[in-house]
């Protein structure tokens, strides 16, 4: 994670993006390259390519699942960068290719906070088979109020069945309202 200076209003790399919303609160995007994606180095299972960020000239790398039986995408973020006392939501930004398959089982999304290490046991199960195809969407993992500094962990996981067609842009961490 890069270190942001408080006077910066926006900062972006191929691994992360930082910006300040209209109420002066810190917002973040952790791009796919900064996430630990199981088997993402295997070209038979994952394909990396660039896409233009919304309304921007910035190109970001996204990861497309070509085929896998085990899906696990894990990320870590330092909560000390968040605006204190602000209610945040953590969401995976994904899309499903029109040709995607193998999504009959729900996907587990979890969040573990430094002040509550057992919170990750509360898993959000989401049916990706039902979402629209070829459009970026945000899948909410959980929300929390920023406070104690430390490492926050978030994960997306689905073991078992052969699956294809998931594209991962990254994870947003932004105020809820």
C-alpha cells in the first residue's frame, strides 16, 4: 500500500486508487493486481488484460477467470487510511461474461476487521448466477464504522464446481452515504 499525503485529492497506480469524496472522506479502490487470487499466474486458469477506468484515461488490469474448480480472492487493507468515525462499505467490483458457467453454488464473501477478528465468520453468500452479464457491478461484502487502525481482510471464495467467466476489477472501500 502506498502512503498518501493528506493534501492529495486523488492518487492512482495499477494496484490502487485513492480519492476524496464531496464530503471530504477518504475513498479507496484496491485493484485486482493488489489482490491475492489463487492460481492467477496460471494462464490456463486466468487471463490478465487492461480496461479503461470509468470516465477516465486510466487503464487498469483486470483478471478474467478462464476455468477453475477452486476460487479464492483475498485482500488486505490498512484501516488507518480511512476517515475516522465514518461508516464504510467494502464491495468487490466484478462482472460476469455472457459465456460464464458453473455458478450454481453461492459465493462466500467475508470481511474481518482489526477490532473484531471473529467478524469474518459472518459470511455474505451471494448468487452470481442471477446477476446481469457484461456489466460492472458492486457486490457488497459488509459495512463497518472506521475506528481502530490495523489490517482489514476481505475474501471471496467458492470451492468445488468448475466455473468460468468471472472478471475481477478490484475492491472498493468507500463511505456508505
